[in-house]
C-alpha cells in the first residue's frame, strides 16, 4: 500500500496530465506553417496549369513535357494535334503540354 501512495504523490501539485493549451497551440502553428508553405502553393500551381491548358488556341507554339516543339493545329476536349518540323503531326494529351513557346524565345535560338 505504501508504494501506491508514493506513485500518487509523484506528480507535482498544479501539473495537469494530458494535452495542455501550449501543445494545442503548437500543433495549430505547425498545421498553419504546413498549409502556407506546402499545400497552398501546390494548389496555386495546379490552378495555373489548368487555366493554361484551357486557354490553348490554334496556332499556339508549345513545348511538350518530353521537349517536343510544335504548333497547335487542332484542339479537342482532352487532346491536341500539333504540327512538328517536317510537316509531321502528332496527337497529344493536353496534360503533356508543358508551356507555350514565345516568339522571342524562338528568335534567340
């Protein structure tokens, strides 16, 4: 019986067991940092990529993820047909388009 009394007295007075307000605030702060530095920028990037792919028009000069340069000649819901050098045409998914190739960039090369 004496051992139980010692265990009950081991916790100092005024100390609470379990989660305190400090721990809750710390986890909330970590969650906010994670959101603002990881999740939010990724969502913004996805939104910009979606807007870019929806804004494609015939005649746009593009570069695919694989590095193929071409000019859009036909656009459908999920695919595009591009004209590449030599008069060849390729059918690609819109998700394979990386960026638009500006005329200034073509003159520099």
